[in-house]
C-alpha cells in the first residue's frame, strides 16, 4: 500500500508566487490575494488563475470577463496582504487607499507590485469549490526591478497565513 | 495607450517550481520537465498541469489517464534536466538509468525529487498548443527535507534554458 498521508506535505512543496487578482463591476473595483497564477501557453500569451466561487472577485470576473494580475514584491507588508487576502470587498473598499491604475480598462493594483497585466477571459473551468479562469494577456507593464514574493517566502519567512478559500489551503500543510 | 511591449517581461515575473511529469503507455515509461504544476482546489486535493501536445508524455497521459509529479530539489544537476527537459522519449529511454518507482500504478521519478504524487486525470482543457490536464491526487510521498528548485533559481542562478515547447517560453523573456 502507498502512504497517502503525505498528500498535504507533498502539495506544500509546489512553488508559487503571490499576486493580487482584480476585476471590476461597473464602477466598483475589487481584488484579492491569489497564489495560483500561471502561464498556460506562450503563443498566445495565456494566463490561468483559480478563484474561489465564494469570493466577490469571482463575481466581478464572471460579469466583466476580464481580470488583472499584480505580481507582488518581496517587500510587500503584512497589512497589505491582510487587506487583500483576509478581508472581503463586500465590507471593505480595498482600492480606496491603494495605488492602482486602469490597464486596458481593468483595475490593477500597482502598490507593492513589480508587474501588472490584464487578461481577457476566453473561458472558464468549473473545479467544484473554485473556477479556473483563463485567457490572453492584452496589456502588461513592469513596474520595478524588485524581487518577487514567493509563496514559500511568505509562508516560511514572514510566517504568513493562508485563507481557507485558497486553492492551496491544506489543513495538515 | 498602454505599453504592451512588456508582456514577456511581466510574464517572466510569475513564480514556478521545476518538476518531472511522468506517465506510462503499457509497460513504457516517459517523463518530461514542466514548470506549470499547480494546485487548483484543496478539497479534493486537485492538481493541474500544462503539457505541450507535441510531447510523448502528452500521448501517454491521454491514453493512461494518469500522471505523476516529481518535485525537483534545488541540487538537481543540469545533466538530469537536460535528459528530461531537452530530449524526447521517442529516441531516449529516460527511465533506463533514472531512479523511479510505481506510485499508485504510475511511474514516478524519485531521483532528485523531494516529493512525488500521482494524479488521476478527471478532465482536460484544450489550450491550443498545450493541454491542461487536471485531477485528484491519489497518492503522494515526501522523499527528503531538501529545498525545492524554483524556476527562478534554475533560470537565474544555474542559467538554465527553457525548451521551446514549454508554456512559458517567451522569446523576449
């Protein structure tokens, strides 16, 4: 028999970055912390992201058909991650005091970001608790030469927490 | 106007690890280097991976409906990455001299790996040049306490190359 008990620990060895994924609904902006952003093809430049169905950002992406990705820098403060990762846009205006811009019509957080890109959703995949949205990058900018925050650094150096709605929330991991 | 010229550089700031994804066809084993492995849901523990349609591993996963992921350690030698990343299983028996095991019936490379897991494919998404395969983790083992190889480390410290069939091959990045 195989030892299946190591699934959470094995999953914990997959590498990720840390991102804010944002979208809009009419004039309202919202965004959330995500670690599962990844490129799925190079031609065209196509990005996928997994978003929990319970999140406001999920509603906004579903309605607007677009999202932005802000790649966070290693110096991103905990309070910023707390705002975007552990509070809901249903109760808090996350963009009110956060530097951002419109990138190809989509709100993108520029604060603590080393790069931003906007993705036009081509399609989505129902993954149960989460939806995988994917599409082509229509615009992108690099903002600074700083190092990117890795999820490993966030977890092990900053001792950051993972929200229960994350794709990688593993109780034993 | 937005500056779209930064798309390759912005994409280059997304973080990845480095993995061997393996599968079988009858008694034949094959595997390849992949950087886009990611967890898409936590309940169930579900993994997705992007594989180029031109690759032999793509054929094997399509036929067998299963694949393994070996999470590579930071000490993985270049010659190993060359074997699994830049040679085709159509001409080379990559498993002949490589330590591996069967994990829930699927061949998994254990050499240079800090963790292995086997995924039963639930479904796939046609992404043009690539297919995104995803499914639940049926078995997993952690193999050592070593650090994982990040794609950034591979590219910037080891100065490793990216195969043209990778999801993240960007000519300017």
